């Protein structure tokens, strides 16, 4: 009986060999992971920098639009004051 069991164990070992993780497999996986990190991290960093720069640009654009509108209002006010001064100067 034990002879049959040993024979079945050997046949099973040949048909389904146990796969062991060897050094080459580990090295291959580490190389793949390092390649993925080297290619993806710069992309992520650049996208993050673009995002922050676009936020800054958007903030500055809003401030620029506000200042431009204030300049327009102040220019209109100055023109109004100049007009009033010219009219008052001509009356006196």
C-alpha cells in the first residue's frame, strides 16, 4: 500500500511541480516595480505641479479682472471729477 502512495506522490510531483520563488523571479519583479515607479512618479509629480500652477494662475487672473474693473471705475470717477472742475472753472 505504501508503494502505491509513494508512486502517486511522485506522479503528482511530476504532473504538478511545486513552484518555488527563486532569486531570478524576485529580481524580475523588483525590476518591473522599479520601472513602473520610475515612469509613473515623474508623471504624477508633473501633473501635481501643473495643477498647483493653474490654481495660482486662476487666482491671479481673478485678481487681475478685479483690479481692471476697479481701474475702469476709478477712471470714470476721475473723468467725472475733471468734467465737474472744467464746468465749475468756466462758471467762475
